[in-house]
C-alpha cells in the first residue's frame, strides 16, 4: 500500500507541474450561490417503553435533542458557496450555517489539465467519488435526506485528500466515460488520526440521445480503507484492572455442547498485534449504481438505484460490552467514522452514578466489531406533465450484518452475566436490518423556491430484542425493543430557496 501512495504522489507532482507551468490569461470570475432549507418535522415516536428515545430520527435530518421532543422547526441546511474560476483552474469554498452552528463543506482546489483536457486534479475537502446519491446535491435531490445505507457507510459525504479525475470533452468520441480516483484521510470531515489513507474510486458511463429525452447512466465504485484499533496490554488505571479492547469477527463457533452457532468471536491475535500504537482493521466496499430518465404520457420520469456491500468495522465505546444498556444503546451505530476512530488511550471507566459532564464520548476507547453489510435504494421520480412539480417514491434498505437475522438477534442477561459456558453472540440493535418506504411531493413555486412534503415509514427486522426499561439516572436510555415493528415514522415539510 505504501508503494501505491508513492506512485500516486509522483503522478500528482508531475501533473501539477505541467498545470502550473502553463500561463492562464483568461479572465477570472467569482460566483456566489447557495440555498436555504427550512424544515418542520413531526416524529411518530415508538409506542412502548422508552417512547422518545433520541436516535430514531438519525437518518431523517438528525436526532431530536431530548427524550421529550416529537416535532421541531429547523434550519436543515443553510449553504453558502463561493466559486472562483478561470480557464483551467477553480477554487471552491462552501459553508453550512444553521442553528447548530457553522461548518465547512466543500473546500478544494481544482486544476484541469490544459493539453488534452481529459484529466483534472482536485485537492482539499470534496465529495467522495462513490456511487450516485453522494454526488447528487441536497438542493436537487427529490427527497429530504440520502438513504440510510449511504449515511451510515459514508457519513458527511465528504473527505479530505486528493483526487485525479477523467472526463473527455463533449466533442470526444469517448465523452460517455468518466472516472475518479481519490486518496483521503478516511475520517470524513474530521481531522486525521492515523497513518492509514483510504482509496476510493468510481468508473461511470453516461449516454443520452440528441434531444436528451432519454438519458442513461451507470457506474461501479470501490472503497478500500482501514480504521484504527488500539489494544493496551498493560494496566494504566489506578483501579488495578486491565483495560483490554478487542477485535470481534462474526463467525461460526462451537459451544460446549458441540452445537455450532453464529457469534462475534474475539480475534485475540489481531487484537494483541495492534499493541500500544494501534493497528488497522480493513474497511472495504463495492457499489453499483444506475439511473435512467425518459418521457412518459405524464411527464419525464427518472428511475435511480444503487446497491452496495462490503466489510464494515465499527467502534464500540464501552468496556463491558455484555451489559444490557450497551447492547441496546451503546451499539446503535455501525458507522466507521467518528471524531477520532480509536485515537483515545484505553483508560475509560464509567463512574456511578452516571455523570455526563465527567464522561465525554471522545474519552472512551473502543472494541471493534467487524460485520459484512449490504444496502441500497431505489427512486421513482415522476414530473407532473410539463411542470417542475414532482411525485417521488423511494425505497431504501440497510442490513448491517448480513449473516445475522431474525430471532438469532437476542439478549439474555442471565446467560450473559451468569453462565460461563454460554457463547455470547454480542448481537445488538446495531445488527438489525431496516427498510424505509418514503412518498413525497415537490412543488416548484417559482424558479428559486420549492416546497417538499415527505412521509417516510421505516420498518425494522423482527428480532428477539425485547423492550428495555433502562435507568435514566445511570445514563441507561430505555428502548422499545425490536420484537415487533416499532412506530417510528417521520413527516417532513421543507421550504427551500435556491440562489
């Protein structure tokens, strides 16, 4: 992998030298654009114990702030973009300004190769070149948010690094081809915390007829990267207890009776090998996407879909992962990216009673759980006759653990805590498959203003995870369980102004 890094940087240096050596005498221009999205959302909370647990709207614009909020107004996005462009170069800066604060989005420099005009080079923070939905702007997308699968495996959409792209000029016979290859930190929009660089790439094909009444595009993408895992073999805590943090792989294992079952199993060799300096755990995806637009008697229709699968590691920020409050709440994420990806030293010990001031998420170290996943989405977008009004149906799914399903996802506290011969599966809410059906209507009030009505109905896989009462005083959030489909629908009204 180090040789790949070296070759990649040599190519970039040669390419940049050729680009900078040319004199660009074209007039430069500055363009300012952006959009504002104001949302009203109603959350149909789970209808059992733990009714308003805070994370059920994670994929619908972010969690509700506390356990008592079921509807809200929000500035979902307030995007401001500055684009400075010349004949062969471009600089882009964009910010997101909401009631939660100000954050950066796109921040990159782009150079177009001036000889053949087939290649370009980008450096900075940009969209990951993976799939189709990531590249689709939130101002143009027909639904309020991206699919659950995309939000999970590639959160924040962007990453920091360098990219080489290929796109033939319009007059070329191969202008239907496009390709991008990027090397990035792998931490999304957060700072880098390890020596590993992630590789992302996409090869695309796009065709259309002369009047563009028919369009078709398809692509294949890959992601090859790593996250950091730290194992501390030496006691560094005054309490006298070793803090050992393991890598768990999901595989078949024999219990003491000779029965084979599926469970997360300690990979002690890999854990020990990481030592005090940390070690890599592979993170690999592959994706296929396609889109087609065509005319119908009711107006233009667009069909869009994407499928992705691979190996997904996730950090669990707790020491005793067999406890109920962790199975139900601490393992709710399968996302590999976070603020530090395991950079913290493993000296975390939860105080009792729970004190949210003393315990911050960035101070906890992690176990690493490795799963095979699959996910994707399907859109049908129907323009209403010759107008810009749109009716949209979207179906998406995300299965975080394709090797675990149904009632094998269970938790039995007596077995976990009292039976030393019990093979602990360590299955949790992070292994539950979700599908979501969404129906929406976009009304174009004018060329700048659009209003969106969107209702989404998530359905969870039926498991043996029963309701969990929890204890708020100890920071143990209750859960409605997943032994039935919980009621967690979301209705969104969005007003958007684009300039």
